[in-house]
């Protein structure tokens, strides 16, 4: 099939490339000429494992094209994906300006039937707005053309986006039209193999809401386990044992209940807020969503609070001014260089505010850190984990990179003179850490800071 994808951000680029790799003829369109030029050379602007190879392979095969020529993109293809950004407005609602700009472009250049597929994460009711916007543009041109708009939300995890696109648990399409069902079945046929039930058709509004509901449910699981971890700490119980205990119930399941220093990224924080905002607009106060957000906000501050308490307890220090801290992990999760809403940022900013000096290391996100914070005297971007530990009063871990997991307790004890570790991702066995002479504070386990009742 001939497919156009508007927006070469994370979602658009993965969508276009995977569709081309499945044998479709794909044109990716963006208004950013420099980005398009780089993509035409096979240079991708984000770090996503496997994506650069896939882009280059499909460029070479002539199935994938990058252009700023929207008129060509509209006229050449039957299927038109909208995958542009929907940044959060100040009040938490999604900004639809980019989505509606594409809708106008479509209306301006269409000459025959088009199926418009919305992949951007958008508030419930957006498909109707896109429909109305295209219709209004066609009316201005005084032409009457048939077209459909459907919703096809993405469920891509950064770091695993290609596998999620090609072998995801489900593909949701919101439409009431038999013609759209047929076209979307053809589009996704290469990814269904012998599992046709993976393609789920539903109402347009149900598809739009499913995206928010999925992310809000996952964020809820994380805030829930973090709340139990905070309780476990105060009650002398180990959250990792509790996770295994509750996760073995198939109604709960073992996945996505890993306690930590809070969720970040471009989706959970934004989508939980956007859903709470949508709820308000329909006159409903979403107490649970508010609580999920609040617990996460608090959780991101736990690393700093633990550090303060641990320094006071182990070294009798009441101020962080003049302290040197090693921070491992800047990205909001492993296998990405993305620092949007990352717990590391809350920690770094609190440390600087308190007058501390920070020595950081991340396998991928150093450049992003430099881009966000620039050069500053209280930030050292180190080239290895060992370098961060030189003269450090404590080590703080914000991201569960494999490289950090592989470190042994004895290596840490040897290289970290202060012997103080605050682990926001529960990477190590507390008993092994204690046996190596380290003071090890993790999330819901490890040494206790609060008196245990
Ligand atoms: C998420 C959804 O998983 C994906 O389906 C959706 O399309 C986009 O949002 P992503 O933001 O890439 O994907 O990251 P994800 O792997 O879900 O992790 C989000 C955050 O939750 C990370 O900060 C991670 O550290 C945290 N997390 C995840 C936990 O703290 N505990 C867990 O058990 C799982």
C-alpha cells in the first residue's frame, strides 16, 4: 500500500519505518527541512535501538522516502497517518495545533478519497475535530470529496519501539466504517501473522480513550507499588519479596510493579495529567489519577530526602553544601537518551539548590544532560562510573542500566570511600551490600532510615 506519515518525531519515524519494512511504500513528511535532509542520508535524530539500521535498509530498498513536500505526501498515498506531537499546555491539556495543521494541509491538497489515521495521542473527540477541519478546508476549496478519519493509538515503549510496533500485544483501530476496517486490515496484515485477534476494532472515542486508560493504568501500578514500598520501609519489610508475593497472583501479574524513584518520560506524566484534565472538563473529579500523580511527584523527591537523612545518620552532616555526589543514570529509563520528566532531574536540581557538586555518568544521556543544563561549575559529566566515585560523599542511582547492575558489592566498596549508596532502582542485594561494608539505602528495602514500628 502507499502510505504517508506526517511527523518524523519518535512515533512517526518508527511507524513509517516499520510499515516500509513490512513492504509498504512509505513517504514521511516533516516541516523541519534540516531533519528531513539528515533522514534522507539515513541519520536519525533519536536514540532507539535498531531504528537507524532499519531506516537505512528501507531507504536503500527505495520503499522509504523523506520529504518536506506535503502536497506530494497527500497526493501520493491512500493512507495518511498523523503522527505529530501533542505537547501539554500549561493546564495539562494536549495542544492540538500541530494535528489540526496537518488536517488543514490534507484538506488543501486532497484530490480523491483518503483514509486519515490519527496516531498522535489526542483527547477524546479529536477525530471529530480533524474530520470537521478537513471538511471546512474542502468547503473553502468548494470541492466535495469522500474521506474517513480513524483513530489508531500507538503503544510504543522507548527502547523497544520496533518490537512493540511489529509484535505488540494489540493494534487498536477506532472506526465505525467497513471500508476503513478493510483498509486497516490490509495495512497491518504483515504484523498479524496467524494472530488476527490482535487487531481490535472499536468506536473512535473508545480507541482514543484506550490510549490514556492504558498509560494511566500502568502509571497507577507504579505509584501503587511505590506507595507500598514506602510503607514497607517503615514496617521493616522488603518490597522485592512483596513484589514476588503479589505478582504471582495472575490477577495482579509480575510486570510493571517495580518500585523505584518514580516514573518519567514523555508519556505517563503528560497522559495522566491530560486524562485528569479531560475528566474535569466533563465534570468528573478523577481522585485516583490525582493521587497517582501526587505519589509520583513525592517519589521523585525521595532520593534527595534519603540522602539528607542518610548523611545525617551516617556522617552527622546536616547540610549538603560543599558535598560531592556521584549520580549514575540520567535517562528516565534504560536504552534511551531521553531525560524528559526523568527522576534524575528532580534529584540534580535539588542537589544544586542545596549547594552540592555532582559527578554524573549515563551510557547514553550525557549529551542530553549537557543540552539541558549547559556547562556549570557544579556539574561534571564523567566518562566512566569509576570516575564519578572519586571523592564522592555518596552514590545515587537513578536509572537501571545493565552496566550498573553488573557492578559487584566488593568493587563498589573498594572504589567508594564514603561507603554510602542510595539506590533508586533496587539493583543490588541488600545483604551482599551490607556484607561488603556498604550502607545501602534502596526503595522499600535495604538499610532503614525510619524507625521500624
Ligand atoms: C510508556 C508505555 O509503556 C507505552 O506503552 C506508551 O506507548 C508510552 O509510555 P515509555 O514512556 O517509553 O512507554 O516507558 P516505560 O518503559 O513504560 O517506563 C515509563 C516509566 O516508568 C520509566 O520511568 C520507568 O522507570 C518507570 N517504571 C516502569 C517503574 O518505575 N516501574 C516499573 O515497574 C515499570
